[in-house]
């Protein structure tokens, strides 16, 4: 009969590797960071599309800058455009949120973490630079 030999390994080294690369700890950090940034999330009125941005506030309603949406009074706050209540607003996230899925933000050279406006500047700036380089070749004889 043949003997089944199992490869030997050190269980403590595997446990150490699991602790070092524990995705649960990383997920907790991500969740904590997103919970801390909830104060800066923008909210959109489903009635008219008005966006409440906490960093701007609303001068018309005497709401100061950096006032989180949760701190606004449910009974007195109304949309400045269509006058609907606070309960008809939905959370649309922060202003400079990276576009794309969360799991794809780690790929590439780090450009995936840029907000869409910065990506546009990078892409079209690179195209303009390349066009200028090609046009400068006409000056050579």
C-alpha cells in the first residue's frame, strides 16, 4: 500500500500571516472613515433636484457653512426651491468622491482614486501636451 504523506507546515506562521493580512480589520478602517465623512455628504431633493452641500450652507434659510444635514431640524427645514420636507432628500455622497466601484480603486497607478474632474484635467491635459509635441515637430527641417 502507498502511504499518504501530508506536507508539513508551521501552523503559527499561517496564523501570523492571516493576522497581518486580515481583511476584516481593513474593512473596519474603511467603514470608520466613511462614517466620519458622513457629515460632509451632500443630499439631493427628490422633488426638484436641489443639492444641499454642508460646506456651502444656505444663506436664504440662515444655515451656516459646515452644518451637517443630520443637524437640520426636521420640522422647520424645507427645500429652498420646492419647499418639501427633509424626509424627501436622499444621500448622494461627498462632493469629491472617486468614480467607480470601491473594489476597483486599488488597481492601476492610483489614478482610480482621483475625482472625475481631476481625471478629466489629467486626460485632456495629456492630450493637449501630446498635440503640442507633435505640432512642434513641424519646426524641425
